[in-house]
C-alpha cells in the first residue's frame, strides 16, 4: 500500500488544484503590479513626490483582491472612506503646524474617534488604520517643510492610495472574477449537505439504530450547523455592493438564509431531544413509539432530504423520502461548483464547540469533523452522507420486514447491523461510490450520467413520475400522517396508563401538603461531619424551592401506597468527609435515590419530552423547508424565475418585504418595549422623562466603557509617538530615521485586551522582521545588476515569488493576517524607497543594511511604547474582559427569561379571561427574537477572548479555560431551550379548553420553575461580576425531581382530559403539544443551571471556604 502523503503536501495540492490557488495568484498579481507601476519609467513622473508611492502596498494587501468581488469592493469602500477622512485631517493638522500644542490635542482627538471605530469590529480595521496614517502624514510633512502646508504632498499621498485601490479593483474585477453571490450559493449548498447529513443521523438516533461512531459525527455536524449560519450572514453582507445577473434578489437571499436558520434551529432542537433520550435507558419509548413509526417516518425523512437537495442543485442541481427529495430540489436550484471553498471561512465560527469538547476531554471524531483541510473533510462528510442515503433508500422494500421484526429488535435493545462510518484513511472514501439497490425513486437523483443514459424512454418517464409524486409535494401530507400516528400513540399510552397510574381517584400533587421543615432541611450539623444515624438527609434548598422535592406525609390526604416517600440513608457519625467524597460530591450523589413511582415518572417525562420535542422540531423543520423550497424553486408572479440584473446595493436600501400589514403590525411599530411589557403585565405605563442629569450620567458611562478606554490609550500612545517629532531635540533624528512607519506598528499592536496585544506583539515582531530582512536580501541580490543600481526586472520577479507563502497566510490563515500584512508591507516600503532614491533621484541614500537597522529600531520604539501602555496604563487583561463578558452573557439570559415569562403570561395566561392586544404580544416576540441573535453573537465573540486569555502570562494562578467553556456551553444550552420554549408558544393564545384544564391548574409549577431559574442566573451573574464566591446552600434546580410532580399532575390531567372529545381534538391538532413542549423545554434548563452554579463555585470557591 502506498505511503500516505503528509498533511502539508495534501494541503498544497488542494490549494494549487482549486479556486483557492487562483485567489492567492490574484493576490500575488496585485502585489507585483504595484511594484511594476513604480518601476515603469514615466509613471513615477506622474507623482510630484514619488517616494509616497510606497503607500499603495497596504491597500493592495489589505484589499484582498483574491477574494470575492463583493468583499474587495466592500474593503475598498471602507478604505476609501478612511482615506478621504484622513485627507481632511491631513489638511487640518498641516494648517495647525504653527501651533504644535493645539495640533497635538487635535491629533489626539482624531485618533481617539478613529480608534473607537476600530474597536467596533475587525471590518473597520482598514478604515481607521488608513485614516490615522493619513492624518499623521499631515504632521510629518509639515514638520519636514518647516511648519508649512504643501498641498502637493496631500495629493501625492492621495494619488498613491488611489493607485493601490485601482490595482486592487482591476485584479478583482478583471482577472478570473468570482462574485460573493456565487460563493454564497456555494456555502448554501454546503449548508444543505450539512443539513442532509445531520437529518439522516438524527433519523437514525430517533429510530435507535445509530452507532457510537455516528453519534460522534452527529455531535460534530451540530457544531458545523451553528458555524454555517454565521458564515452565511457574512457572505450575504459581502454581496451588498455587487451587481449580479441572477435569479435571486438580495431580499430573496435574506429570506432563504432566514429559513435555513429556522431549519437549523429545528434540527438542533431535535438533536437536543435525542441526546436526552440517549442519556436514559428508555425502554418505554423504544417499545411504544419506535416500532410503529418506522415506515411512515422514513417516508417523511426522505421527502425532506430531497427538497433540500433540489434547492442545492438548482443553486448548482414518505418522513424519510420526502425530506430527501426536498433537499435534492433545493440543492439542484443553486447550481454551483463546490471546489475552492477554504475551511478557514468556518474557523471563527467553529471554535466554540471544538474548544469546549477539547476542554472537557470528549472524544473527538477523526479528521472528518475537526478543522482539517476543506477538501478531505467535505469529501468524507459526503461519503458518510452517501452511505446513509443508500441505507435509507432501501427502506421501502424492507418496510414489511421491519414492521414484523422492529418491535422485538428495538424493544430488546439489540443493536442493528450497520456500517461503521469510513475513516479518513479509508481509500474507499475517495474512490468507491456507494451502490444503491433501491427501486426507482429518490435514488434516481444520485444516479450517474452513464446510468441515466442507459434508461429507455419508458423508464425515464416512470422515474420522473415517481419523483414528482414524492418530495415537496408530499412533504406536508406525509408529515401530517406521521404526526397523527404519534398523537394516537401518545393518547393510547396516556389513556392506557402506560406512564403511570392515572385513575380518576388519583389526587394532584399540586394541592398536597409540603414537607416539614425537618424533612426539608434536616439538622444544622457542621459541614465536616456526616449526619448521625437515624436522621433524615438534608438537601440544600432555600425556602422558595421547598416544593421541588415534595415527599408527602399522611396528612397530605394521599393514601399510603401511593406516597412517593423519601428514602433515608443511615451513615456512621464517626466517619468524616474526605477530600474526595465530602463537599465535592455532586448534588445528584447527595440526593436520595428515586423510588419506583418516581422512576416511572422520570421515564414518562423523558419519553414525552423526546416525542413532543421531535414532533415540534419536525413540524418547524417541515414548514421552514417547504417555504424554502417554494422560495427557491417556485414562480414569481405566476412566471418561472428568470435571471435578471440585480443592483444589490439599492436592494439593500429597500425595506424587507412583508405581507399585507395588519392593524396589529402597525400598532406594534408604534409601541416601545417598556410600553408593551406594561400592557402584558396589566400595569400602568408612564413614559420616563429624561433629565439633564440622566444625560450626564449616560455620557459619563459612555466615556468609561471599555471601548472608550481603549480609544483613549491608542490616542495617548500615538500622541507620545508624535512628541518625538514635535520635540526639537528629536525631530531631526525622527525624520532621518523615517520613524513615521512606527505609527503603523502602534495602531496594529494596540488592542482592547492585554492577551490580544501579546499575541499581536509576536506577529508584529515576526512579520516586520521578516519584511525588513527579506527586503535587505532582495535588494542585495539585484544590486548593480543589468546596468541598474537595483534591477527592477529581477526585483519584480523575486518579490512575486516571495509573496506567495505570505499571501497564502493572509488568505488561508486569517489568524496570522497581521504577520503577512506587515511582512509584505515592510518589504514593499523598503524596496520602493531605496529604488526611488537610487534609480529615480540618483541620490545617495542609506544602504539596505543601514536602512534595515533603522527600520528595526523604529519597530523597537513602537513596540516599547505599546508595551508600556498595555502593561502599566489602564491595563485590561483578557481574563477580566472574559469574566465580565461571561457575567453579561449570564445576565442577558436572565433578562431574556424575564421577558419570556411576561410573554408566556400573556399568551398562556393562568386566567383564561385575561386578554392582551396582539400588538403588545408581537412587539415582545420581536424583541425576544432580536435578543436571541444578540446573545448568540455574544457567545461566538467570546471564543477569541479565551485564546487571548491563554496567551497572557500568569504569575499567581494559571488560566483554566475548561471552566469558562463549560459556562459558555451551559449558557448556550439555556438559550436553546428558552428559544424552543418561545417558538413552542408562538404568538397565538392556546385554546380555551387547554387554558382551563391545564394552564390554570398547573401554573404554580411554572411560577416555581421561573423563580428558581431567575434566582440561580441572577446569583451566578452577580458572582461573576463581583468575583465573590457563592454560598454552599443555594437554590437547588435538581434534574432528578424537578419535573416529577409536574409530569405526574400533567399525566393525570391528560388522562382525564383525553376521555373527552375536546381533549382528543386538542391532542390531534397540536394545541396540547405546544403546551407540553413549552413546559418540558423551559424546565429542562435545570441541569444547565446546576452546571453553571458548579462552574462559578469552581472559579471563585465557596463562601464557607473563603472566610479565613
């Protein structure tokens, strides 16, 4: 067997043989053209001060002409705006040259504003950098000219920047251009493939036939699904400035991406439910729901897959069969080649889950799901998808056998015989296509062109009829049949007493007496001792949570055989807690074991949670996928979609399309959030008057925020650097050493956090040193060659070769962008400056070695100034910022939960007579969706902070990223569960019969769970903000018994309600499903609250341990 090629060689081949290689080649061309135009005789005569032509390199590098046209135009637009603002500042500062003190203050203010803009996001980096550099040129040139303003210098710099922009635009638009819209379609296709694979793996999970290897793959694809949405939004923004000949407008893409997001969220919800299923040994679910659902579920699943694939193919080209056919339609519609998509585009969005998994020591999937090179990873995912598709294609012809054997196989827990996913080293992944023996149908979409050509006309007609009969056309009807079957199974399970004893005489626990103080808390013994024999084990509950675990006494009115009793553990009082087994034991280990009835209720809650969440998730999935299919493949105004010219910039200015606005929609736009909340809570609303004191306070808080402090530090550092040219004793030295290039180092190196600057310092020193030393080497090689002092032909050729690896870093390794930028810019500035003075002016000038020394001295001065400001002046460690951001994230979830509580009280009121205007409900619902995106963005933005925190040196205690990652993951799951609860409730009231028979009776459980959740989130956020430890005794949000009483009472009510015609109708039309899924989702955050509490205690310890 041939030896496997090394990773670097496979990566090189992937780059050279794909579109990625063309992107790097375009970057090399733009960089080389900048040298060529300088070396051309006559061109440099166009500029009064040719030495300023060195300024164009930073544009040709940072403009990234090798990327898409949209991204290049977007970068040039921001860069051009920064240059124009810099020109204005240049003029102002040059005119103030006679008053150096005033000039310094004005310059500091300019840098402060521009640095604040820089801190808003990396997209504004080029804008602020070029504006600051151009502004400082006004100070430099006026000092060189003895305090005078020369407009020719201003125009010379402006011309140089414009030439750089022209080169970048020319290469981007005229040399193998690729539009951002085309890349957007590619990413849409890849997202569809991820959804297809993810959906098949979830299907296998639901049918209980998934293998351990496939579980790892499924969890990894879930991470990729989250990354897809961020990347899709990024690519959508890049298309804003493009003019495309396309079938889809910018608004179409917005709707498409929004529906893809809905599909992704539905799949993530289903993923969460199957994970909960796998955490328990739920034989009830296996024996009751799975066997009778196999055939119809597979038909719906395949229809969904085909609908997605059709959309993909057009952009390029049963629940089972319909899913698959729908996917085929979508993928067909997007018609684009998938080659040349670098995996680095996903890097910034994938760090969250991959780092969390690594920190927790979870098993990592082979290179398939880690951030390996794109071609290998994509090919392996497709191989897995093809294998799973081939297995599912055989479902129809095997359904009869499955129906006969599924009950015995699934109920017994016997694992099915399935194929293990191919490994990365398996050559069959790349060479052997999956052969399908499926009958004519969905498999036709996967047939090769040769196989299709062998079909006769009758077979082709039959194939088209078979395909048209399934997919999008049958998706909703097949899913309706599947959901009806599930509701029937639920009704039979509830009515038949499968879950628990639901007899009519069964009392509700909601009205039972609470346990005594002794049973709730136990005796207050010292922490280091076990309880004496014969005492009841205490549980760490506060008064507000005393109903979580509610053991009943005889006084409660419940007969003795039906009491859920607390089991007592008798322990030896002479045994002391050890370090391993005392206070550090988990809460679950400390709590009493469950009795049989409690275990049955726990099983019931898991079974219902899985079924209801799966039904709800698939319902959202089917609806979103159907709308997406219609949007992509459907007609426009009754006519088939045709390509036309789309001016995306003007389309972006138009308001998003909407259906006919209702009166509630119009009223919603007029309501503020505070007013809408007051309406929901039935409280009087008074608009708060803003006084001048409030304005002063807001201004003060604004001036002391982190962005303001960073901007002030940047302005101070730039002003200190400018003092070197203001002072008479250092002005001549500053000019002779050309220290103005040091400002670039200062602006790039200064960052909001210390860890970020530490990482940037390394890139700065490495990049600038490489650039200066390579400039020295290249100039030395072509010194006095071919009759030139520096041969321009040799310089251009060698510089083109030299730029290839650095441009590869810029385009493929964005993390090291600063290294490539500074290296290429440093070389360009040195070579052009030496060439202009020697071959154009024919003047004596510094030798390359001397010039390199001066440049390194400039670098040392700039880095020293940055280090002083970052280490000793308003130091802002990344760990502190990370802790504050985590506290804010936790508080954001608390605020979201509070809004959700008010929203639920209005849509699912405990009092059926309570009605609120639709406008207020819609306004709060809109705010909830907005906050979901904001919190999700905050979570993604926290991952670079972890990397910066790890880069910071530690004297006292090393940084432990695992705790932070666990807290982030817990907040992510809490957000997911609350979002699912919000989506389950919707914006319409439940039926009156549900409100009367369920909500009114069970609303105390809702109030209790919300109170506990808000208490834990609030205390964790306060502890993270203040760095103060939590107390040992905290509100307990235990996962073992939190839902027990609720599930018991809900099952009893469902049993009684299901006997009525209204009850049966409510189950079948999904109204009861909405309420069940809401309450199960909102209560399933309790384990994450436990996790968050343990993380905070792990960070800051416990109050009892920190008193000494």
